[in-house]
């Protein structure tokens, strides 16, 4: 017997075997299943042999309206399961307004653990996992996209994004223009037949994707590595680049160019370069 509550139920992001036994039991027993797309979710439910007592659409455009309906259902002592098309609801998917409204009304909300593309990608990225920033989908407009990417230049943790196939090449090109040497990891079609993990710096990643249209198809998780540590700044190649450029321009201007080429914080680079200025003469 389920509790009188709203259950947040993650569903597979690809491989149908990834659904948990607990998730199946909840979906079998609840009085109502609230789904982002009822047609899409019915395919999953049919595969699991589940015939819901009631299936209701709950998406970005009707969340506020459905929140009140769900409150009425819970007031009757019933149980509701909230699912999205794939993965964990609310993570770049609908559900926040419903959960907030019902929580404010003192109804119980129970979250089940399960599939999440962002966490799955992070675990296989081979980048630092002690701290990360999940940012959902990047802005579509060029100015807003570049503004967002600029915030990553000095970010001290990895950043995780979702991206669509029609935008992936544009997004990687924009990253390469700002941080050409920053390491990127792209996870494509996670848990599906053509699952792929690509690891390159931003400039090379753009060339790699552009070389084969098949690499641009599917669902993507994009992970941008954190900014380089200060200790990593002035290796021999960077010092030589500064020395050669400073013969043609000011040290400040040379640092601007080198910071872009090597993806280094220009303020840190300039400070360190000043300390080594005598070596450039």
C-alpha cells in the first residue's frame, strides 16, 4: 500500500532495463500517473506491462493548472507518480511548479533515485567529480550563449549541459572560440545502442564533430572542464609565446592573446608574466 503522496519516478534515458524495481512497483500501484507526454510514456508503460488507472499529461504549458488538480487528488488520500519522457523529472524537465505547490500545501513528496543523463555522463567523463555545476540547456541566441560561456572561463568546477543535435556543432564552435584548449567531454546517446563518449579540447572537438555528420546526431550531454589551476599556467611553451609576442607588442596585449590561445585567466597570466618580465628581454 503506497503512502498518500506525490512520487517523483525516474524512467530510463535509453536502456529500458535501467528502471528500478521500486519504480515499477510505484507505477503499478499509484492512482494517477502524471506524464510529460502521455503518448511517449504509454510506450514505456506498455513495455512494462502496466495499465495505469489514470494517465494525465503534465508539461511545461499546464503545470500550474495541474498542480491544483493534483492537490485535490492527494486530498482524497490517493497517490500520484510524476514521470518525464526520460530520466529524473524536474532535471531540465517539467515538475518544479507541481512539487513546489504541493510542498507548500504540506502534501508529501517522495523522490525515487534512478536514471539521470547528467550524472551518468559525469561519472564516465574522467573529469573531476568532487564539484560540478549543472546548467541544463544553453541559451539559443548567440549573444546570450556567449555571455553564458564567458562565465566558464574562470569556473573552478566542471559544468554540465544538455544539447540538441541541431545545436551541438554551433555550441562547440562557440566554446572553441572562447576557450580553444579547454577540455570537453561529449556523451552521445547514453545507454542506447550507439552510445559514444568523445574527449577532446574544444578546438579539436569542433573539427572532430564537423568531420562526420553522424557524430552530430542523437541526444547530447556536454561537459566543460574547470579552469586550469594557477600552478599550470606558465609552462615552457607559454613563456616562449609571451616572449615572442612581447617583441611586437606590450606585455598586456601579449597576455590577452596567450590567454585566449592557451585558455588561461588573463589576469593570473599577466601577474605571473610581470614576475618573469626580465626573462623576456
